[in-house]
C-alpha cells in the first residue's frame, strides 16, 4: 500500500472521528438542572436514557480513534 493512500485513510478516520465527537456531544441531553442544582434541590436519581449511554460510548470510541489516527498521521507526515 502506498504511503499516500495510508495517509488518506487515516485522514478520513481522523475527520470522521472528530465529527463523531462533535455530534455525540451536541446530541446529548443536558445533565444539569439549572440553578436548582446549586442548593441541592435537584438530587433526583434517574436512570440514564439509552440514547445518552450510546452517545457516551460514541464519544469515547471516537476520541480513542481520533487520538490514534492523529498520532499515526504525525508519524506519516510528508518529508
């Protein structure tokens, strides 16, 4: 496999994982309940929604892929 092709693959992985991080963060429901959380009035224990659990995993895996592909791109940079 050519070096340029390998670089392009990791660049696409880098871009896709960064989009995954951004979308995962933006689509999560808010975890704080505003000013009620300051006085402790918002201590309601709720089960997490399945979508939020999925988005948390998406953010974690996207961040791992982003870090690895960025490091590989730094090693494969053009001379």
